[in-house]
C-alpha cells in the first residue's frame, strides 16, 4: 500500500488518471480545451499527459480551489 501523503503522485495512479484523457479524446470531436480540477496533482498530471501526448494543440485549463480556515474572517 502507498503512504497516504503520496498516493496521488504514484506513477500507477497518474497512468490510471490518464485513461480519463484517453476517453475524452475518443468520445469528443474537435476538443479545443479541457478544464481539469487540481487537488493532489495526480488527476491533472495523468489527464494532461494523455491529452497532450495525443494532441499537443489542446489547451489544458487548471481549475483551482480555495480553502478557508474555520473561524477565519
């Protein structure tokens, strides 16, 4: 089993996430851009790698998130 803090960046995890990018390329014609959320990094690494490998012209748009501490203003 992988340590909790490194599960997202293991090569097997990134490769598995890349299958999402492969499915996008197979199922959608004329993709201009793909929006990918970022958390730990495994999803964007895999999806972007797969998509850019097959079609370097597709733009990858990163969707970030913000957090707010409990009790902060």
